[in-house]
């Protein structure tokens, strides 16, 4: 499944993450480096499973919780209206 950034959403790289702005509501979302990696990966066409595998490789000490964390992050993106399918 492919995603795009929802209309009215803009973002900027902060060097150690990302800040998203919903231009309609004025709501800001701040992502750490890992959250930004997930969002950028999704926007680049990677699947959630591909991102989970990559994060498990990058963070083996957290491999048991990566899938749940990415799932919650994706749910928060959808709830905040960040992504469009």
C-alpha cells in the first residue's frame, strides 16, 4: 500500500528528526530520528514490514518491540491526518 503526505501537511528536517505542520489546523507534530525514518520510508514507497525489518537490524536491542512501536506510529499518523492512501 502506498501513502502520500495528506494535503495541507508540510514538513521540515530538523537534523535529528522532523517537524510536521498541519497548515489547516496549525497543529505541529515532532518526530524523533526514528519516527522521521519511518515517515520518510513510507513516503518513499517502503512497506511497513520493510521498515520494521530495517529498524530491527539497526536497533537489535529493541527488536522485540519494533513492530508494536511502528504500528502505533502509523496509527498516530492516520489519526492526525498526516498520511493519505
